[in-house]
C-alpha cells in the first residue's frame, strides 16, 4: 500500500512486506522469492520457488511443483538444497526481516528445531 500511495516507510517498518503493485499493473512475476511460515506447533518452514523446507528432525523438503500434497520427502536426495534453505532460513530469522535493510529484532522468540538445549516448548492455547 505504501508504494501505491507514494509513502516511504521508515527503515524499521515493513520488514517482510513486498509491494504487490506490479501485480496490480498486470505483471506475472512473483513479488517475492521466499516466504517463511510457522506451523501451529511452532515448527518453522521456508518456501523458495517450488521448494518447501520444514525445519524438523529429520528435515523435510518437498518439490511442490510435482508433489503438492507433500508426500515425498526429498531431504536425503537433496542435501545441498536442504543446507542452502537451512542457511537462508537462519539468515532471515537472524536479520529479523526478509527485505533489504538494517537487521531488526524479532517480535517473538523464535524456536529453532531441533530445540536448543533447555528450550521450552511453546505454550499451547488454553495452558
């Protein structure tokens, strides 16, 4: 919305926001190259193009172009891609943002998997 209205955001705002104005103007290219997700259980994941990495032990890696139902874990066949996506996920978490700019503090404690020694599981709703 900032680009549509010609507003410049401060450096600590919009850490994960990408303009969708090109799509509104008819472009058919993605506006972002990756997206982080988090399951209700707290397990982080990363999507890059058709690939989805889930930071579990053992790691999970799916090619969504051929396996939208995530039935074939390709992590053992693609160790280089797993390592690359693990490193990118960690960088995005450490930077506190997925857009260019100064690193930002994460607004919640990020759980790493496998859990760090002594780390507590996230509280479930109602507990």
